[in-house]
């Protein structure tokens, strides 16, 4: 069961840029470690109990590196007010 801490997954294809949640875990291909222990994917934690406030960012372009790794760019936002406006409208 995934935690309730929001994270973004960096991986190939349709998984890049998605939230790490129960839906993503159900859709992982057979053989992929659900914790990414073998380097199948990386995560970016942007909020949680130890954070004073969420890390403010917006999604950028999803790009293919080395013809095999797809990453979604995470673009820093100036402040948490911009983050809150973006997260409630889109």
C-alpha cells in the first residue's frame, strides 16, 4: 500500500509524471519492482509531514533521454501561493 505522501514518478512511457498511487501500482508491468528498487523508476516527494509547506512546482515537458528514459520536467514556482493556485485550477 503506497503512502499518502504525494510523489511524482519518473519512468518510461505513460508512467512518467504520474502520481505514485494504488492505480499506478496496479498498472505496473509484470517484473517491475513496486518500490523501484532495481532502478525502474525514480520519485520526487513534494509534500509530507516533515515539510513546512509543499514544494511549489509545475509540470514541464516530458522528454526522452538516450532513446529509452522518459522524464517529466518539474519547473520550480516562485512561491506556495502560485502552487496553490495552479493545483486548484489544473
